[in-house]
C-alpha cells in the first residue's frame, strides 16, 4: 500500500504553494491592519523564492527515521523564510510607516489567485485519481 | 492555521479603525461645544496606533494593531468675537473647540478606506478557505 497523494509531485508542490500563499496573506493582512501605525515597516517574503526552496527541500528531504516499511515518510513542513527585508523603493511617510496601500491591495488579490490556482490544480489531480479508480472498478 | 491568523489580524485592524471613526464622530459632533466636564471648550481627540503581538511565531510576532492611547489635542482654541455669548470672556471673545472639519473629513475618509482594506482581506481569506474546501469536491 502506498500513499496515493503524497507520492504525487503536483499535489505535494501545490500543498506547499497553498501553505505559503496563506502565510503570505497573513503578512499582507498585518501590513493592511498597520496602515496607520507609526514606525511600522512592511513585512513580506518572496513567494517564488520560498516555494522554490520548499520544492528543492522536498527532493532531498530531511527524512524521518522509519523503522518499518509501512511507516509514512511524513512531509517536510516548510518553515517560513524569516526574512522581512524592508522594501527598497517604498517611500516612507513622515511617521516612519512605509505601507503602500496599492501594493498591498494588488498583492492581496494576486496571492488569492495563487491560492485558488494551487487548490484547483490539486483538485484536477485528485479528479484524475478518482476517474482512474472509477474506471478500474467498472471493469 | 493561517486562515484564522489572517482573520485575527484583519479584525484588529477593523477594530482600531472603527475606534478612530468613533473619535472623529465625537470631534465633529462637539465642534461647537464650549462647555465640557473638564471645563473649557472641547479638545480634539485622536487615536494613537501601535502594533500588537497576537502570539504568532516568527516574523508575524507583532502582526496586529491596537490603539495605544487617545491623544487630546493641545492646539490653541479657535476664537470668535461674540459678546452676547454666555461663555464669552470680558473682551467678548468666545473660545471654540480646536476641531478643523476639513481635517476630520480627510481623516474620516482615510479611516474608512483603511477599514475597507481590512474587509478586503477578510473577503480574500474567506474565498481562499472556500477554494480549499472545494478540493474535497472531486466528482
């Protein structure tokens, strides 16, 4: 018996993408909540970079020790990249706050789109598996 | 679960902006008030924002926002020459609150835009949660 979903590269990658997109959305929520907080600096991380390192980490995972052939490997949970570098081009206001409403709004919908893309791709993969199982059981 | 984090962060932003609108409403309502409990005309009140620790790990440690305090403006009162007014001084000059309606309107617009930005975050988080649930609908 093998795990039909964790053996699937697409589902695994999109799983990471879902996690990272929702994490990034939390950063955007924080930036928008602190729109008027003096001295607050924009928090963000590179979605592409984080996904890339998550996927690369998947290829050579720090695997769990398994003492039995039936043990699950367990997916390596990608830890959030901690860097929250200040954005260079952002003009800082008089109160030391550098949140840009337009940038955050744009990122909000873009990240939402990325999340929905990833979830749709997972759904497509699962539908393929479902059709496969249904075809097999029909005969 | 990051979707819950997103909603928590956005709700602190909404609460902070709502209190700010309440203060603006008080300022506009009292723009002609010459008698207060503390004595003298009404003084303009303004919210001071500060970031808030919601107990999230890593870079999201200070993700929320809170009202650190309400600042009472010490700017000079507006004066008008109204000798018949019961609160006029011996020279016939009445001190009116240091509320500038134009400033209040600008702040009101800013606060409601910031509130809307937080609403947009909530809406995005809801759409993401829905699309994640859609993964279950394979057939």
